[in-house]
C-alpha cells in the first residue's frame, strides 16, 4: 500500500512503489529517525500504562538504531521498563554465550545499556534438541499473541530478499520454525564464522505470518549493495522468491533507506519516467546511454521516435532533434577513452581526461587491501609506470584477516623447521613463529587471532603486494605499507576512522607530493574497509588543500573489487588489449593467499582475477554496444573534485 505519493524527505513522486519508502541522506540520520519513532511509541504506551512490544533484528543494519536508542536512554532518559522484545531469529545450533549468537549480539548492542528487564527480552533458543524446536516455536508465537501481538517490528533485508531467516521460497503464511539457510545467507555470514565450513546451516526464525500480523513494520537497508533487492521488493511483483515483497500487502510498512539502497528505485534512477524534470547534463547523459542500452542500439542510431516512446520527449523538445543530442553524448563518451591515464605529453589536452603537463607525474595509488591496486586498476597501474611516471603505492591496511589459518601455519612451520634444521638461534623470531604455530594448531572456531598470528598473516600479504609491484617494475622505495590502525582489530568488525589514520594518510601525501592520486571509491558497503580508507583520504586531502602541494593534484577514483562505475559516471576509461589482460591476470596471481577459497569471499564465488576480467570486459563491451571502439577490456575512473 502506498502511504503517500510524495516522499517527505526528498519531495519525489513515488508512483512505481508499492511500499512506503523514506530515503535519508545517510544511515545515521535514518537510524535516528527510526529511534525517535520507537521512543515515541514507548512513551505513548507508558502513558497508557501498557507494555510496548517490539520485534527486533540483528545484523549490521540496526546497529546505528540500537546505538541511538542507548543514547536516548542515557541522555534523554527514555526508559525501557515497559518494553518487551522478541527477536526474529537465532542460528541453530547456537550457544547463547558464543561470540556469534544473537543473544550476545543483542546484549552487546542494546540490552546491556538500557533498563529493560532481562525477563522481557526474548531471542529464539539455539540450544534446544531438534525434537523440541517445533513446540518451542509454537510457544514463542503464543507468547506474542498473549501480549496482543507486536506493536513495531524492525527488519533488515538479505541480499536474496529474506526477512528474518525466511529465505526465498518461504510462504506468506509460514510459521515460526527451523529453516535451512540459503547459500547466499551463509556466505554473507561466513566472515563472522571464519569461513563457510564453520557457518551454521540452519536457524530458527519467526515466520512470515507473524511478521505480516505486526501493527507497524520498519525495514531498514543501507548501501548500494542492497539497491537491487530493494527495487525488486518495492516495485516488483509480490513473490515468495523475494519474501520482503510480501510487505507490499502490509498496510503499515515503511522501508527506511539511505541513498545507496534507494539508488535503483525508478524515481531516483530514472526520474524522467516519473515526473517532469530539469534536464541537467548528467541526467541527459544517463538517460541517453540508458536508452541506447535498453534498445540495444548504438548512440548514433537513436531516433526521435525512440526518445518520444521512452518518456524523453521533453528532452527532445528542449535540445533535439535526436541527431544533435546523440552527437553530443557520443563525443562526451568518446573523450573519456584514453591510453594515457597520466596525460599525453605534448598533446592538445582540451578533450582528454588528464592534463598533458607535467609530462612526468608523481602518482600515488592508494590500495585499501594489498591487492586492490592490481585487481581494480592493474592495467592502468602498469601503463602509468611504463609511460614514465613515478608511481608510488600506499597499501592502506595489512589485510591480515583475509589470510586462511592453514596458510599462516604453513609459513610459521616453514620458519620453525628451517631454524631447527640449521640451528639458527633467534630467540625473538623463534618465539613468534612457534607461538603462532601452537596457537593455530589449537585455535577454536571464531577465536580472534593472537598478535603473532596476525603479524604473520600481514607479512604474507605484504610479500604478495611487494611481489606484484616488482612484477610491474616498481622499486621498493616506492612501496609504502601504511598499516592504518583502524583495521587492526583482528575481526571483520573494524574501529571507526581515527585521527591517526588521517595523519598517516596526510603524511604520505605530503611526502610524495603527487600530481595524481588514485583511490578506491567503492561505497557499496557503508561499513566496509574501503569506505574508511576513502574517508581517510577525503579528509586528508581536504585538510591539505590550502597547501601548495595540492595546487596541481587530481584525485581519480576506481571502484573496489566488487562493482564498477555506471557507464554514465565514467570520466576516464583506460583500454586494454588481450595481452594486457593476461599481464594483469599474472599480477593478480601474485596474491596467492587470496586464491582458491578466500576467507571472506562474499556472495560471488568467482576468484578475484575472474571478477576483474569479467568486469573490465563488461565495461569494454558497453562502449562497443554504444557504438564506440571495441577493446578487450577497460578500467574506469571518476574524478573527485575537492
Ligand atoms: C537478522 C535477520 C536478517 C538480517 C538480514 C540483513 O536478525 O533476521 O534478516 O536482517 O540478513 O542483514 P544485515 O543487516 O547484516 O545486512
């Protein structure tokens, strides 16, 4: 059901949407607004002398909400003494005190810091015998019913559209039950469990039926990574393949989104299909390229009729005929292609993405993990070096948590055996490696690595990064390991960006005085390492801006290993021939610890070199389809104008 046709926050029309959506500038603001609604409900219930029944979720999405509720309790005196909570789900089997249990999650994120009564907090019990689960689930539902049902339910959404652990295929009348987890869900959780093989296969979840019965539903989603499933849930047909789409049939459900998660909604992605818009250059480019790709026509073959039949007749009326618009967009796109990412010396650079001067540039490539440079811009990296620029690489984090235990054990044992064999006495090194080997041999599931093990894992990745640089031809003095402290927690959960991270980043920029900075602009995951690494660069560059060294420094953003820029956003596309694709592949192969079953693979089972090749080929194919040159592959960049 539509709550209203106009989004209060953005003023946009939302004709295509079948669920109320509110889009906020970022997840922090959105979480505060949800927390406010919950606090108001709690207070209203208090005034009525009634309990407030909340349905709660775990995962990364509600963390900001819980932090804000804690703040409201501590700073504004909101009391939770009339609140009764029911969590959606729990892994099965799961001990309550395990580091991955949802009981522990809820205690650590919320319950420990507010005045809720412990007996009022319900999380499905992961310790039962299988035979008891069915009765237990009926009792869980009966308890909710006895209290008059859930007043307000918080939901996240899985990449496959699951709500709770109601995976694709769940029925709309499904009950609270034991379910098998989808592969995608397990892969998403595998980071917390140190690999897929340790990740539970089953869970207990509240059924869809009970979720549909709650009085008010708020589903929260952040980041571009969720944008496709949000569009499918909000604008697609109601289907049990996307359980969140059932919420279209709930009469009081709202999706609370940040801009990334909302980015594929029709009103945001293609607003000209929804209402009259002002045609800016960037919207025109996006619409024309989208039109050509949809119709599978080269840009220069688009006709007036194509524009008119596809909701773009006002653009035609303003700037047409089609021929003129086509030529403008075609030229713009053509000017993004360059084999000279550092600028072409002695050439007219009016229509080139980079300046011709200075002919020899100092270049600083920031790589969040030790392999992002070669994966995301290996072809450009090599070209910059070959074209005579002084290329420096700043490896921002050690990347140590992505090394498998057996790999670290192999290296530790190698050193121990070597030293034993040749009677080499180095007490300090011996104890590091021996302690690490002992730790690894006895390591329990999900245990945080000891500092020695982390050190060895970091060394492995450092060696691989160095090896890639040598392969490209970069000398040691141009390789910089920054080891940003925010990363060094030993878990996938990182610390927030700190002053020291920014300072280390600024120091490197000041030391190198680059004409070009390349940074990973992958914003798909708002909590990920890449985002923090980018924030450190953005903040560092802003602070350095008044200094002379920044007068002639351009910042280019590549995307991380996961996603590419939209074709309409690309400002520089560096082409590669088939041989260059193979050279890049060899450069990626230097990262042996990241091959054959990476620890944090994500939902995509392709290896990194395959993803990189597919992605670079896709970009080249898009240029080809649009009627430009046909290359084997292309790496894409967007300029950040600070
Ligand atoms: C958690 C739950 C799940 C998550 C969903 C999104 O209790 O039921 O449905 O809400 O998997 O997880 P995040 O928020 O980590 O992206």
